[in-house]
C-alpha cells in the first residue's frame, strides 16, 4: 500500500538538491575561512584608532578638570530675585 514512486524524477531532484547544499556549505566555509584569516589584521588596524580616541578623551578629561577647578574658584551664585 505504498504509493511512493522511487523510480525516477524524485531521486534525481534529491541529487541536485544535495549538490546545491554541498556547494552552499562549501562556499560558506570558504568565506568563513577568509574572514578568520583577515580578523587579526582588522584588529591591529583598529588599535591605532583606539589609541587616537584615548588621547582625545584624555585631553577632554584634562580640560574638564580645569573647568571644574575654575568653577570652584568662582563665588557662589546669588539667589534669584523674589517674584
């Protein structure tokens, strides 16, 4: 009572599907291998930018410290006038 037809087109289509799946995973593996090999170079390229940002942040922090010191030397503000 089995209505499956195993003698033709169905198996051929499965063969093509298997080849397509194999090709997909092969290409995916190649892309991942290339990305894996290029990752260290990207990290070292980013390092220079991170160092530049750190220098900028240090200058900003120093400037903020100067502003805080200048603000501490000012007299306190007068209270607002009564309405």
